[in-house]
C-alpha cells in the first residue's frame, strides 16, 4: 500500500503536472501570486518541504540534507503516482528541483535563484542574512496583520527576499512571518544545506533546464545562477531585470510567463 501523502499543500488546475518547491523558511504560499496563471496550463502540485508549513519534519535522527529532502520529495511523487513531472523551484527549492533532474525524476526544470553553488565566504553571508531575517520574523510574527497591513512596515519586514516587498498581500505577509520565524526545521535545514553541502551531479542532468534570477537579488543569485547555467549542459539562463530572490510577487506576470513559456509552450 502506498504511504499517505504528507507534503502536498495545494493541488489544482489542468494540464501536465507541475510540481512547485519553495525556498528555505517559506511555504507553498510563496507561489500564491502566480498559482492561478500556472493552474490554467498545468495540474499544479505545490509542496511544503519537510518541517515547513503544514509538513512534518523528517523522522527523528534524519538530517535534512539535500539528499534526504530530495528523497522525501521522490516519495511524495511516488505516492501521487507522478513519474517525472515538470518541476519549478525557488532558492533551496531550485536546488532540490535540480537534484530531482539529476536523479531522472523531472521532465524539465525551472530553477529560480537556486542555492547550492556559493563560495565559502558567500555561504557565510547567506547564512547570516537568513538568520537576521529569521530574528526579524520571530519578533514581528506575534503582531500578525497589524504590522503587515501598513505599507511601510510590510516593506521593512518582508524586504531582503524581494525587490518590491510592499506588493505582498498583507495576509500572506503575516503567514510568511510566522513561517519564517517559527519553522520547526529552519536552522537544521540551513545548516545541512547551505551550511554544509554543495549542489552535485549538475553535469549529468540530461533534461531541459532553465535557470532564472532577478537582477536585484541580494541573496547572491546574480553570481550563482550563471554558475548553475555553466555547469548544466544546455541550460538556459534568464535574467529578470529589477526583481528579487523570491520574485513571484515582484512581477507575477513576468515570472509566470517565464515559467510557462518553458514548461507549457504553445
């Protein structure tokens, strides 16, 4: 008997299956600004990674390494009877999407600002920035929409991941602060991924890959995205001028179009 589904947080739409993988500290709702556009062309399956959002952490004693997280996603694909779907990932989710491609479990991949190829000094910066944003979120989260409704405080509290944080819906902003500040697996996942590992097997990826990054991404994607594109045979590299690390709310139309022209061409 197949195990029960544990990671799927949203499913909707019609068309070829498209799996969405969010970044560290976030949940499937980071895709909310573009989910309707994607669902018009795809059967969209948005996951909460282990220990984030609605999903339970990995079993006790199992470290959330990129390999272990990919194993959990593969188990979810098996439970959903999805062989090799199209996959879109952002940040850590982009790293994991490429891990699926390296394993032959993705038909094609769009990786938005994937992490995993930072130099040692860049890793220290990324870890410090994530920890600072986590502290900010933990302080602000108890205030809920009281701090995400005003444009000024929403901008201050959601900045760093986006170039236009004021465009985030106030309800989604409040949810994000709770998720980022109180995710059960945040620090262990940060330590076991960016803190201790690098993306591997990229040269063996044999499916179409599009690497995407925003030019105002302060999480280093402007440096690391070209490294991914150079390491993956035939990979496509797309710049999104003026957008940030989690660009879905910065310009939903541009991000959705960038994905769909690759995953669901006319």
